[in-house]
């Protein structure tokens, strides 16, 4: 599964990277985020695009597991 790391990035870059990755891998991706703003914006974008999300805490970061 494709995994992208958007830690340390400010919006809109995490959402744009997510959009590009999901276009290449429409079956799903994993996204590593480190702040709530990026997490919330990515979540809103993906839910509006019809994806199912699962959130896993990894120390101080969050892994968003995205599946169609």
C-alpha cells in the first residue's frame, strides 16, 4: 500500500499530496500526519470523495488508513 508522509507540512500541501496519491492509488493509501489541521482537512477531503478512514495513533503522529 502506498504511504505518504505529510508531517511538518502546512495546508494546503498535505491535502494536495493526498489528492495526487489517491489519484495514482484509488484503492487506498496510508497517510502519516502530525497535526490536527492537516488531519481534519485530509479527513474532510477523503470523506467527501467517498473513502473510508481508520485512524491509528503512532506515538505523537496519526496514521490515516484510507480505503475505498
